[in-house]
């Protein structure tokens, strides 16, 4: 039972970060940030996709225990 909760939590976290990636790469958000500064746009999108990469990498490299 605990294993299912831990796996569910992992998938909810992955879906949430994927939603953030979608929102950051939407056209409205990019146009809003592009007017401010192009460096800020690259930092924000890079940070969100970097976080998604780390979370997915950690998800597939670690095993969920039954504890």
C-alpha cells in the first residue's frame, strides 16, 4: 500500500512539473518575458526543464521501497 502512495506521489510531482513546463513555454508567457529581458526568458525556461529532467531521471534511477 505504501509503495502505491509513493509511486502516486512521484507521478503527481512529474505531472505538476510538466504543467509548469507547458505554462512557461506557452506563447503568452514567452511574449511577456521577451519584452522584459531575453536572458530572463532563457533562465526561466532552462530552470523548469532542468528541474523536470532531474525529477524524471531520479524517478527512473531509484526504486520505491515498501517501507
